[in-house]
C-alpha cells in the first residue's frame, strides 16, 4: 500500500508454508519506505516508525487485504486474511484501521453476513473511498460443511461501513484467488490471472473479466497473447496501471511450480499482450507488493517498486526481504531509486507519512487569502484615485469660474481710467455667472459678463463723475463722452469700443 511520501508494508508470513498453529510465522511488522529522496536498492532507508505492531493494537495477519480509506483517506484498513487463533466461522467480525498521521491503531465491527473471512482476495478502491472486494478462498480453519464463498462482489464503504453489502448479480465469474484487480477509467475493474477456486490451477492471462461499476455487470474478454503464448498462466503476480491510463503492467508471479521474472503489458483498448525486454534478468518473484507511477493509484514517479515475496521453485522456495526498482520509461532495472515526477518536495522528514489525495491540484489557503487581499488593495487604490480626480475637477471648475470678466459699468459712471490687473485691491466678487461691481461705496450693480474672452482680469480704479446739467442735450453729453474717449485712446491702447458704445446708448436712454 502506498501513500504520498512513503509506502507502507504490513503483515505477511515468515515462511513459505506456515502452520496455522504457529503464531510466530504471522507477522505484525509495519515497514515504512520513504520516497522523497534517492536511495540504493541494497540499503533502503526504512523509517524509524517501522516495527512490530501487535503490542500497539495491530493484528498479526497474512494473505489479507490492505488499502487506504476512511473519511479523509488517511487510514490504512485491513480486512480478512489468516490470523492465529482465528474463529472457524464464515464471517469476518472485525476490521482494523491504522491512522497514518497519528500512528494509532483502532478496530471496528463489520456488518453481518459479510462473508469476508477469506484469504487471497482482490481489492480495488475508488477515489470516493469505496472498496470492491472479490474472490479469495476460505481459511483452512473453516469447516468443509460451511457453504462456498459467494461469487458476488462485495462493496465496502470505508466511510460508512454499515452501508457495505454484496452486489446482487445473477451472472458472476468463477471464483479465483491470488489474482490482481486494476481500476481503469475510474469505473471498470480488470481481473487478471490467479488460481482457479475449484481446481487450484493457474489461470491464463487471456482469460479476462471486467466489472463495470456504473452498470453493475460483468463482461468476459479473451485477450490476445504475445508470441509463444506469453505471458504464461500465473497467479501471485504484481500489477500496476501505467500513466497512459489504459495499459496494465504485470511482473513476476507463480504457476504452482515456476516463479516468473518477466514483464508484460496489456493494452485494454485492443486487449493485446506485449512482453517487454528489460536490461537485466532478475530472479523471479511472487506474492510481492508493487507500487507504480499512476495518478490517484500507486504512483511513484516513473518507477515500479516491488518488495518482499518469495522466489525459487516449488521444491525450494525462499522468502525475500529486498526490493527492486523498474524504470518504466527505459524498461531497465536500476540499482538506485531516483524520485521522478513526484507530488512533493525533497525537504520533508523521511519518517513522515502522508496520505494520497487530490489537494495538490488546488490552490493553497495562503494563495487564496493573498489574492483576496491584493484585490481589496487594488479596489481601495482605485477609489482613492477616483476621489482625487473628482476633487481636482471641482477645483478646476471653481478656479475657472472665479476668473469672470467685468466689461460694463453702471450708467451713471463715466470711464476715466481702465487699468490692467496689478497689486491694487480687488473689489469684485463672483456670484454664479454674473459679477457684482462696487464703485465708491455706492450700491452694488449686477452686470452681465462680456461675450469676448480675455486672458487677463480687469480691475476698475476710482473714476471721477462728470456732472451734466438737466438742460444739456443728448448730443452735448455724447460729445463729452467722445472727448473722454479720445483721451483714453491716447493713454491706453486696450480700450473697449463696444463698452463705450453701450454706455453711450444707456445715457441717451436715461434722458428720454
């Protein structure tokens, strides 16, 4: 069983044919192999958390099922298998869980009528934590008169075990054990090899059964073997799904006499086998574990790691305690494991184990918080910029409106002098679009601005009044104004002719 950063190996037996009464052959060893750093296959860096577990609550067991599951997928579950002093009943009353993060064992009761007291069964786990258990054989302790194992597949809910049950089907494959199960396309389980449940003979790798999880039905397929009818019939081999998602790789196995060391690939699109040539002829291996680079399954870069098992021939089998690594890109067995394409960095404590999950494809909480904070800062800056721009516009309007020009005077005032803007005190106040002019403490008079634009502000100085007699004619008054006009033209070249004409007209109108 593999979790991110580490592979967990649990249980097994220390002899080829252990006696049911000899509990020393049943192992409760937990071996943890860190994966984040390179290592030589001759000296694996086993974690210090490895060791015997029976005193900590772990079972002594062999030929069992082990997989990850639970609410967060952070527990190793152990179901079935053969244990010392096991009750001779058809049901498996108890399952065990190991919390990978806490390193703590627990146990719980299985639903009734589970019929899981068996060995050599296969197990496939989907991404939602549901395990599909099929096949296997009875423990030697179970009396013969007990009915045969059902051929139905058992659906185990690792989150809510009470919801687990057999899937009722009328058509099922003949039972087999020591076979392999591979999940493809997340909804189909491919059954390969194994021993026949009735005869005990090794089954051909061309005899393939596929269970459709969505449709809940079985399909029988006859696969095409490679040259010389290879790979041969076998059981107890390892399997991994390759990164392409449709090719199943197998290694090793046992047919009851020979232990194989070959490597072959089954293309599930064409259902054709291809035997691969590797760079070295390793000794055969069977009943071993396998870990391979595959997303959401047993992925370890591009490396297939195999460990433990047994080798030799039926008359001289030996238990193995080493590991081997196959690079599936070059099809070569390597002496050094090198991490490749792993979802973790190299700066983690080798004794730490973590579960496999999909959280690596999502942004972290820190990234999300940073993005939200950055968005708020940008929004606030935009508001400030908008406010400053609005203030600037208001000031611009106020400044432009304050420069209103005065181009006409009350009718009772004659112009004696018009000066350009200087340091003299201003006497005008802008109110709206009109201008109020005050001359010699008289009442303010409101006049309209001139239609012509001027770049400078006009300021009026003290202007002497010209007094006319009541009997003066309009022409005489106009002549006086004309004289003043000529004098002003000589003194100032910026005289406004229109203002003079307008003022003259107003004087005439007052007379009449």
